[in-house]
């Protein structure tokens, strides 16, 4: 039974949640880590390819190896693990948060003084893409197909097409080809691949898998099980072009249409979300606009590298522990923070954090942003209330690749209500 009161409760035990729980525990916080699956690690448990951890550990690790770097520390910590446990209700009280949990033991209740949302992200499904036709068997998301192969040891396809070219789609295309499936091609509605260039090279070009841009699936055929798809070209507005239709025989579609932060719990708590990231608006400590609730990892925004997911988890865990330790017995409801606003011009699709707590600028602030379009040589200017305080040149920027920027703002005279504006422009 989970009846103990905790300083910090972390929801989700993927790479962000693991890092947050360990960071909170290191700060002396009594920490509960809640996970709905039986094992910790999130999606990385099934990612047997390497490429993880280079930024953090200086070596290329597989997903399970990366997770092990964190889970191996848990037995020596004071973290309480609640696996196969779902959070069904969260209530904010003047003393903290009351959580209702459901697991094999039944319904449990516990409390915490601060809360970290590390719920990760989910894949967009076939229906969310909006393709006509029956929902026949043989249509998988990239993550589901990966689970079939790497965890269950089952082949989901013999002759397949990949819809979407983000990193998950590129990696599953290679995995299917290695296991003997015929991968007809990767079809992307945009004019360029959505994934990283290195994955285009290593997963498609090295395995002779064709990439078709400005193409999409417009219809599927098959009674009971998929037997063919209709491929059409799309115009600059991403609309199918009449007369370009082509029928391709296949038994499987792998949908790789991107990730969306899992924020159902945040929405129920009334936390303000960013329409661009689909995650909560936060300050540099990953605290949302609701005091005592923190968010990190892909629940905050979809990251390019898992190393940055863990980094944000550590920031959130440390801040949650510090915040819970500093609060009086009765926590004020939505107490006012001294916040400055982060803004950007139209060449930046989003920037995180969106707010800055001006009372906590002793450490450098980590900003993550993406360009809205592909750009050549570019200049990023950072202005504080209209005065330039930083500039950086980039040789190339792609929306598919997140940029990380670390700024020391300690002596910049930032006040409550100040505006820090990020201006990105291409240099001709």
C-alpha cells in the first residue's frame, strides 16, 4: 500500500522521470516514482539500436544501456517505486497535492508537496493523420512495430510502406529491412525528410530504402487486412494533387507522423499549455504556471536527443526538491512569482522556457528552440528590453533538429515584467 506522504512525486519513469527522481533524492527529498508499466525506462526499453547518450556519457549506447545508467542507481537511493500504477486523480490542497493511485493492490492515496510530470509523449495515429479507408489490420505506429520486433520477437510486416520520415520512421524502416521485410519506401508529404540527416544516411541510404518526398497515402484498401494503398503527390499546401494517384500492393503501413506530449493530467489540473509545444508553459526551473507542479522531458516539448530529456528531468527534480523543502506547512495557492517573459520572432517555431523567474538566476539558463523553416547561415540575437545582450551565428538550421543554448543571465539586470526577445534571421 502506498500510504506514506512524500516531498516529491514523479509521474512517469522514462528517461526524464528517472533523472528527476534521482535528482530529487540526491537533494534529500522523500521521493515517489510512479510508472504505469511493469518496468522502468519508457520507450527506451525497446530501442535496441545505439545512438543514445553521446552528449551525456560521451559514448553511443543502446536504449536499454542508457536506461541502465539510471536504474542501477535506484537500489542505493531512497526512491519508492510504484510500478503498474495509474494516477487517476490529483487534487491541489493548501498542504500540497493529494494523489489517487490504482494498482493491483486496489485504490491508494498519498500526498506530496511538489509534483513532477514526466509523462512523455505519444505517437500520432493513423486516424489522426486523416486517411480515407477502412481501419484494416496491418496498420501500426512506428513504436508499436518496434515493440513487436524487439520485445515480442514477431514480424509485423512482409511488404510495407512507411508513412512519415521522422526519426522513428527512419529507424523502423532499417529494422524491418534487416529482419527481412520488403520496405517499398518512406513517403513524406514535406519536401525534405523530417528526421535527422544522420538517420537518413544510416537508415535509408545505407540500406537502399527509397525516400519519396511530397508524397502521402490518400487511401487504403483491404477487407479485414490491408492489401494495398493509394499514394498521391501533394502540393505546397500539403493537399493531394489530382491525377497523381498510384496504387501500391502492400500488407502493412507503418505510421511515423510525429509525437505529441502526454498532458492529460496537466489539462485536468488547469495548467496553462503552449499551443506550439503542446506542453506546459514553464520557467527555467521547469515549474509550470501552477506553483509546485513541474514538467520535463517530452511531456514539456519533444526533444531531439534523449540526453536533453534527462537534462530537463534533472532540472525539474532538483527544483521540485528545493521548492518542497522551502515551503511552509501551508502552501500558498498560486503565489506570485517574479517572472520575465521570453518571446521570439516568426523564424522560431517555439522556445522553452517561455518564462524566467528573475529571483533564481544564479545558474546559467538552458534554452531550447527550433527554427520554423530550413535556414542557411543565420544570426540569433537575444535582446533584453530592446537592448542586445547576446548573439550567435549558425551555419545551418533545420526544424527537425532542436538547438540548445546556455546563457548566463545573472548580472543582466532582469526585472519582473522584462521581455527577453530571441530574434533569428538568415544572413544572405
